[in-house]
C-alpha cells in the first residue's frame, strides 16, 4: 500500500472542498485531520499495523478467498461480507494481524471547526406495533465551547488508551459526547477516559437488549454512574440523536 503522501498527491478535490484538503487528509496513518469546507472537522484514529502483518493478511485473503484476486466492486465485496462462511475466512486471515478482531476498529472525533455551536438531543421511541419511530422529546443544551462527539467504535481501550489519549490529547477537554466502546464491554473499557473528558460530557451506549454477549457490563455502567454522569442508551426500543447547530 502506498504511503499517505503518495495517495494525497493523487487525490481529486471535489465540489466545495478546499484546495488544501489533500494536505490535511488522513488515508491510513493516524495523524492530521479532515476539514470539511472549514465547517466541520473529523479526526480519526486506529491502531497501526506493520507492513509485514499487512502483507500476511493480504496474502492469506488471496489464497483462501478466490474472488479477492484483482479489484472488487462494492457489490462484490458486499456479497462476500454477507456470506457467513466468507466472514469466517476473513476472520481467519485477520488473525494474521491480531488475535483481537477489533484491533483496527476505527475511532472518530467530529466537531465544529472554528465556530461556536449549540446542541440538542432527540429521543425517538420505536413502536413494535406500527414499526414506526416517533419523536418523543427534544432536550436542548446551552451553547458551550465543549462541542464534539468522540465515537469509540469497538476499540479496546485497555490496550489502546495510552496511544488514543496522546492522539486526542488537546481535544478531549472540549467534547460534549462520547459513545462508549464495544457496546459497553468490560474487556474494552478503561475508566481513565472519564477523567480525561469534561464532567458535563454526555455518555452514549448502543447495544441491543438481551444480547448473547451480556453487554453492557455492570462494571462499565457503575464507573460512568459513579463519575456523576448518566448514560443514554440506544437500543431496540429507543434511540438518541445528538444534533448541532451554528450560533451566529
């Protein structure tokens, strides 16, 4: 895989994106940020892997997943990932990178870029009878400099917290929402996160009710509650949406 500098030099600027985008965009390395039209910033993180491990992963795929020879269309890749047997083959090859299938889970922080914002939360409840989502209430918040959402995906904070904290160091004190990693799994949790974010930061959890993995962990819930925060839980019956708006 080419280095970022080579890929960036070949990027095409489309629509309203600024001409200097290619200097800020991250392709596969965890540095810099992506500035969308000088309005919204995205900063990504994922654990790096060595070239040798990446090559072992690719060689494995080419050997045991026949359709991967050559370029794949989006439809072909979607069909592969929709086949349980193919997913097992992908997982087998991924273990050439790490025994933890969530090792390269993507983390994203997004926030307004150099402008003041406010936010509000929408709560929708799902009706099992009609199959519809109904907006139940809107919860506004006061304008604040602490605006931004850290989405932790399925990353394992136990093993990645130090690197992630360093990567987001100057941003953690200015966010107002965090998605708890890996559906609240105890194995992926590090409570030092709670000391690095504002005390007013909202905590979100996305996990289905009665799942076979026993997510979320009572230990994770207790850590959050004991820090003086509440958890907003999106599940089979309700979901939360946090929306931002620009303040003139």
